[in-house]
């Protein structure tokens, strides 16, 4: 049983490393494409920046998890306004060492009628 658990953890570790690396590669391709379309082609795309932000969050979380240890994440609201919320997430390993800090701004929309 212990060997199967160890093997599953190795596969999970490898998956985190591969997905984290893929997100980093995608970011390095998406941002220049967005800049090229905006300033050279004069036809900006709406999705490159939000996609890069989502991938950066994924890269941070999966990269922190790839240290092959237990991690904890604690989210703290920095601003809870009517139209926007700002949250900061602190990711720490088992020893309490800070692995990543993610700050995100979320738009609050009214529920459709």
C-alpha cells in the first residue's frame, strides 16, 4: 500500500511540474501575441491578459505544490467593495516557509434578473 501511495505521489508531482511548465510556456507565447496584435496589427484581442493571469495563478499554485510536500493556502480579503474584491492568498509548505503569494482582483457582478 505504501509503495502505491508513493507512486501516486510521484505521478502527481510530475503532473504539477508538467502543467506548471506548460502554463509558463503558454504565458510567454500569449503575451507577445497580444502585444503584436494590439500595437502592430492595430486589432487588440480581449483574452490574452486574463488568460495569462489565470495561467500565472495556476503556475504559482502548481509550482508551489511541486516541492513534493504538503502545502497550505490561506486567503485573506484585502478589499471587499461593492464592485470589486481583492484577495491575497499565502501558500506555505509544511515548515511554514512561504512558497507563493497570489493577489487577485475580482469583479462583483449583479445577479441576472
